[in-house]
C-alpha cells in the first residue's frame, strides 16, 4: 500500500518506536502535520511529561497508526528535528505501508490484573484474577476462586493504559464456558478459567475497552527490534 493511498488528515495520531542505547524499544505519540510526497513526512515532536524528545539524524523509526478497520505500519529514518518556530520532526517518506486488518473477534494475549464480581450472586461474590487474552467481543478469564457458573453475569474491573493515558475499565460480561486450564494456569494457582462474552452497553465503557484492545493488537504487530 502506498502512503498516499491512506489519505490521512493532518492531525492523525501516530506512534513512533525507537530503540534506545541499551537495545530496548521506546514508544512515543506524535501527530502528522505535513508531507512532501516522495520526499518527507513532518510530525509533531513527542512531549512526554512536558519534555521534548530529542531525535538524531539517521535514527530509525517504526511508525504505526490506526486506520479505520486496521493497523498501518511503516519504517522511516529521521532527517532533521527543528525547534523554531515550532518543534517539528522530519522523516523519510515511506516506500510502502504494511496494512493488517482487524476483525472484532481478533484476540490478543495480555496479562491484565482484574477484579470480578458475580452480579447474579445475592452476596456479590468477588475475586481477583487475570485476563489472559482479549478481543472487543470477549476474553479468557482466569480467576483465583470459582465464584461464577456458566450463564452468570459478572462485572470485570481493571486499570488499563493506552499510550500515556491510564483509565479505569469496567465492563459487564456473561460466562459462556468453563475451559480446561493450561499448565501455566495450574502453576499460578488459578483454578477457575472461563470464556466470557462482553455484554456492556455503556458507550464510555465500550470506548475504553475498544481503545485498550486495539492498542494491544497494535502493540503485538510492532517489531521488537529495528534493523
């Protein structure tokens, strides 16, 4: 796919990945502010914690962005960084963009600590555990106590992070199955593992859920190293 085919509006949010001096990936959020087709792209300079990130000419970047129903990924090289009159980052124009579509049922592996409450239990039975994998429609839920049965409705709460933002995620789900535990789940003393379907209808809760899931899918697609 050609970059021009994306028809991105200026202001589109991007994630930039670089490799630091010890070989670890670092990721920053920037915005597309301009383009010279065939020559350069112009980004805003990331400012985590109010401090501008410094890039060096020749530094390699992996750039990713959400596109309607999928993820775009391309490589770029830093050409220059300016501070006046505005902080701007100039990078090489991508030769091509790799696109990966996302379906609602696409699952991604996570290890998200959660607290769950059985809403069908008069005593409001509650326990902790983890979400092992998640999609926008459901999840694999690992619990320390078997407080639910197939068909029960439960509330799932967790702290999630999307880019630099931290949010409280609270969603309603229905238990659809109890599944056989993996070797890892046995070793972690998680005796109750379920397949759940999200039934949440609150728009704000769904927005947090979708943002988290898509961010995790994008994270999974990012290269671990920049060659």
